[in-house]
């Protein structure tokens, strides 16, 4: 049976919150270009931010390219 182990401890930067320069906070899951962002008001996590930009100000999100 395979088991997963955490290779390094979780730091404050990995807790799943991204703060845009405008102050808007987004929940983040994954890493690198595989990040998935959700608006912090979306508690059910059923509507990810798909366009690669902050829903508040339109700035590009890290790991995403705005279309």
C-alpha cells in the first residue's frame, strides 16, 4: 500500500491565501502553473477564477496568463 509523506513543513506562504496588490484575497490550491484560485467569498469552492486575473482589479495572477 502506497503512502504519501510531506517532504517539507507547510509555511505561511503555502497556507492557500493569495493577497493581490489591490488587497483582494483569493484562496489558492496547487502550485506553480497548476494553481487554482477561488474568490475568498466563494466558500463552497465551486467557481474557480478561470481568466487568470484578480476579480477585483484585473491584475494578472501568479502562474496564470491573462487572455
